[in-house]
C-alpha cells in the first residue's frame, strides 16, 4: 500500500462528497475532515451573533473579529453513538442537525465566499493535514488548501440526481421541503460557488473527474480502489 497521502475531494453540493470521503477514510484507516461542516458552523455563528442579515448582507468586520476572538465558541468534531458518527459541536452544543438545515444551506455559500472566512478555515485545515493520512472534501481543497495533494478528485452529478438525493436526506430529518425548493437552492449555491472572487469552485488540472450520477457508494469505492492500486503498482507516493 502507498504511504499516507492527502486525498482532496472537491465538487458540487449534494454529489455525496462527504459520504464518499468518509467511506474512503474508513477503508484506508485515514482521518476524515468535514470542511463543509466548518463553513456551516461559522454560518450558524454568524446568524447567532447577528452578523448576517435576512437578505444575506454580512458584517465582514464583525465576522473577522468574532473568528479571531479568544472568547469565540470553539468548533470541534466529536464521534457520537455506537456507530461513531462524526458530529459538529459549537462549545458543548451538538449542532449537527441545525447546520444541515435548508436555512443554513441557503446562507453558507455567502459566508464561504468571504476571504477572511476561507482564510480562517484554510489555516485550520492545513494544520489538520500536516501529518497526511487524511481525506478532506470541500470546494477548493485541491486548488487552494492543498494544491500539492497526492490525489485529487472532483465530484459531479446531474442537477436532478443531486436534488433528489438532497431532498431524500432532508425529508428523512423531518424537513418540510419540496423538490423544486431543493433544486433552486442547489443551482443558487452552484452559481455562488463557481463565481466567487476568492478561490471559486473549479476542477484542478490534475484532478480525476468522478461523475457518480449512476453510481452507488460501493461502485465509487471500487472506482477509487482501482486508482489507488494503480498508484501502488506504479510506486507513486511511496516513502
């Protein structure tokens, strides 16, 4: 097996990046880092501290002060329950369900587009990835956070498939939402993510494209195993 590497997984929302990344990390015995949860938690903090208005205008100066304040509630990841599920905490509060709500989904791309927020998150991610042996998913992991990552994957799927996946996920959590609302949210997020000034969502030149529109998670694991086996046979990433 190749020596520990950084696996950077970027792509559009609701392509199953987190599910795929978690399974890859589990298979390899790597650490999974949920970058999206960091942005969502910061969005929740911005709401709670009244730093984002109903029409998504953001107090950037106030947000910077909050993020770099020693008294800021800490964002951490903890494993919960018998299945060791990774949940996001703000201080001692489990906010996993709240940060996955449509309300936060509608706003997270606005927060994530702010340079100071991306700078803050990138600092955290680079520290976490120093020892390698990690799988990270997000929007600019392979292009901005870890441009030298040994393996970069860019995930995509059709709009219809992504909307159906997201709808099923939200309905399972008791959200009152329609397919059209979810689809509209996805397209809005896609536009913001690909048009923001600071590190827009784009596929790295050396990334491998994964269109999982018609693939199961098991199919995707076979796909990446073949890639890793090829790397191993070619001696890529060995110590």
